[in-house]
């Protein structure tokens, strides 16, 4: 296993992370394909054997049972000191003012609840799972700073938001002398490359470590085009993702009748079972808004510096997570 530091922080992490959304009590969560504790055990055990020390969960994963599984797995297969433990806050855990969101009340209440489920005194990286438009950013960032100073959190991260929202939060923290974020977890894969436009360049400039989730596009990038699995045929989130990808591919084919080699693209990538985009075309179809460029050439960005090397940035790790 290769190791690096998370962004410009001093925190050592494995370049591959274990995402734990797939583990928990299925009846308490959103996903019927969730693995129970016995079925999840081999994944935790193998992660330890392979040196995967970055373990990522969240309070909302299966009603908190994912955190319970993770806490027990750490005690069973490793030591708390050897695992970089990550959890998140934002999603709804219960009705009431402290049950969701990023208010000071919610941050303090939900962190304490996560610590109880994880059976630990602290988490290494505490992520805000989404941006909360209903709460002033000053309130959120001060609350997060306070839990760091209280010793309950070591570092802060954010997930799934627009680049301008992340920049606003980061600026607020630094302007007030509060703890800034060192990690950003957005969906990023060969089929979802929007982060290359603004978020990844922002992270590289600010010394924030990208921790992308869904690296295989919910499995879509690892199976024949149009093939279905038990999850993709029942999971509403996966279905929506497949529809979005199919539309992007079809739009790209219709808008660009010839690829860089001059071959006719008509009829390719319709999303029907058995169809697959040739390797030289998948990269282009996944980002139809970009101008075509020579294979291997990094995407252009104002200022002359490409972002195509983002996956090799020293502050990057790969979070293997089934979002």
C-alpha cells in the first residue's frame, strides 16, 4: 500500500480508502443491498491486511449502524491508533432542531452521537456531508472549530458541494482564525468529471486533499455498457445515475459525428444492452462540454496549468465508496 499526507496537513493516509456505506442494517437504511456485520467482516479484515488505514463512514449510513460496525471492526481487527477514522454530519437522523443540518446544535449533538456509536473519543477527519443553505457559514465553521479545539476531531473535511460554496466556507474559517478544511470528497470518476472544471483546481491551489468517492461510477465503469446488476436495477440513485450517463453519451454522439481519428460515431453509445463505447471514445463522451483534444493531453485551464494530473497529486487518495 502507498501512503501520503492528506493535502498540506501532516495526517498520513493510505492512497486507497475503505468506504463503509455498504455496511450496516439494511432495514434501517436506504439500500437493500447493504451487507450485515458477518458479510462485512471480510472487507474490514482484508483492509487491515492490505494496509488500508483510511476508513470512511457517516452518521446517516444505515441509521448509524455503519458506524457501529466500523467501531467494532477496528477493535476486532486493528487498533484505534492505526486507523484514520472518518465520519460525517448533515443528513437527517431524527426530527427536531439537532437532528440534521449544520447548525451549532446539530454539529455538537450529532458528533457526540457518532462518537458513542463508533466507541471512540475522537474522529480523525470530520466531514460536513453537504452544504447547508439554511445556516450561516460562520455558525457552522465556528462550531467545527470548537469541536477540533475540544479534542473530539483532529481534522475537517467537506463533501458534495459547488466549488464556490466550498471556497466560501474555507474563506470564512481562515478570515476568523478557525480551523480550515484539509479534505474534499466529491464524486469523481471517468463518467463524472465535472470536478475537473473548478473543484480540483481549487483544492490543488488551497492545499486541500481530494478524496473522491464512487471511483468506478457505481460499477458502471467496470462492466459492459448497458449491463445491469442487482444494485443498479433496484437502487433509485444508481438508476438516476445511469440515466444521466446514457443521456450524456447520446448527446455527445449526436453533437460530434466524428471522433479525433475521423471515424463515424453515428449510432455508438446508445446505452442499449451489449453496447460499449470504444476506449478512445469513452473519455470524450463523458465530458461533451469540452473541446476535443489529442489523447493523453491534459485539459486546458485558464492560467496554462492542466488538471489532468490531479489523480497523481501528493495530497490525493482514493476513497472506495459505494455512494
